[in-house]
C-alpha cells in the first residue's frame, strides 16, 4: 500500500493513524474555502460542453472556476423547474448553440432567487474548482463536516483505534468510507488483529466510518462482519448497528452526536460473530423464496423502507447464492453473504444499503427460525 506523500511502498498494514496523516495532507493541499452568496449571484457558464461558475459580488466578479460533476449536480438540484444534469449532459450542451441556451436558461431560472447558498471550493491541481453547492441558513441547512473532522473526533473518543488495521478504504468526491479491524479488548488492553493472519472465509469484527463532504451521504458509523472470500482480495461485508445523521446543525452537535454514537456501537458489537455462526447453522427450506421475502420486508417494514430493483434481487439469486465464495449449505448465512457479495457491484450509496440489508437478513432469519429451520411464508 502507498500513503500520499511517501515515495516508498509501505511494507506493513495500513493503520488508522496513517489515514489521519493522509487526510491532513489532502486537506492542506485542497485549501477548501466556503463562499456565501445569493443563488442569483452564482453564474453558470457552459463552454465547449464544460461547466464553469462565476460569483458576482458588489464590487467584483470572481475568476471562472470549473464545476466538478458533483458540484454541478448539487447546483442543479437547487433548481426546481426541470433543469437537470442529465438534460445538460445529453441534450442541451451538445454544441455552441446548446452551450449558450443552457447558460441563458439557468440565468433565467434563478433571476429572482435571492436564497443563500454555501459554495464549497477547493484547489485541484492548478485550478480552483467548485466542489459542491448547498442551501445555506439556519433552518436545517447543510453543515460542513470534513473527513479529517470525522477521523479526529473518532480518535478522541476511541484512541485505541490509532493502530487498528485498515481493511478497506474508499475516498472520492461523493464520500469517504473506511473499514477497520476491531481490536480485541481482553484484560483491559486493545489487541489488534494482524492483517497477515486474516484467513480466507473467516469473518472478523469490523468498525466502519462513513462521511460525505459534499452532502451526497450522511455522517455515519456502524459495525459488522468483514470476510476475505478470495486470495485475490475480494471481500464481503454485512453491516449492523448502523447509526447516521445528516450534515445539519452546529459543528459541536455533529461532534457530540458522533462521540455518543461511537460509544454506543463499540459496547454492542461483540455479539455479531456469534450471530453469524448461528446463521451458518440455521437451515432455509427455500433459498429463492427467502431471498425475495427478505428484500420485500426490507422495503415494507425494515429500517430502510427502500425498494431494491428486481435486477439486484435476480443478481443475488442467480449469481450470489451460487458463487463459490458463498457458503453452500442452504443456510441463512448463505443468503446474507450472497447479498453482501452483490453489493460490491454497486455505487457508494447502494453498496451501503445492500450491506446493511445483508445483516438484516441474518437477524430476520434467526427471528423466523423454529428448531433451527426457516420456513418461508407464502407470498403473492
């Protein structure tokens, strides 16, 4: 693994303290800056199919700054009259004429809009870019909370995780997510699992942090089961004990929420592996019907209440249940791990949803079991 700013490859597992150093360097290089302006003071320019922004103030006009894709999507989400990123990308901005029409249409739509915006800019290479745009104010509007804030607040409340082994790390414009091996707190000491000793198909306890600096997702923490299912690095994850909160309110509120939630989850997570072991021994009479049933229940009465597309359910049934990395014993664990496997094929938010549904499946299956057997209710 390589750490930003280090010229040599790191010949040891990546630790959480390494990630903290990496985020510190990224934050310094990006030089993030928040600009407050009225909606009608942010000018959108489309030139050669690319989006730029200028901020008009009383005495000057800012330099022309490129929008990131996320920045342009967040800007257009504030326009309630049908101007979407898809329309610009596929239809309007296909020529010089389309560029001009798009720029003029946006100016027309926001002409009388004086609602406040928070415009987030960062340095990216040699350019300053507009990374995201949010409604501003005091009533439920977006509150910045950086990835570095997330790590620092976590380490303040759980310093034993400084040397925790990092199992996976996602960092892009949409969000940040990190999974760490949970230390074994035996005899009052935090003993961290050595990544060299992680065995294929042996589930381990993990703790996950997630955040989005652009408002594309909530601030969240959860714990669950992470499994290395192939020596080439392929993994699955089933999340449980998930907590999240939107980026709203004062920064102190977010930090306080985070500290309390971390403590709550750390004190509860050690029963997860025991549940997984029980799920391996819990027989399912009809894997296909149980898989469909657990997705139906997640949409109707689960904590998510989000309908998953038929294509995803079919992928779990046709591919996940039969994959060689999935336990082939007609168990509740087989269905849960099949869902977690298919989750890896999806984007940031969908992957998180499916991972949490995977562990909901374990809880639901164990709750339905009679004498170690799950008989699926007849569904229409």
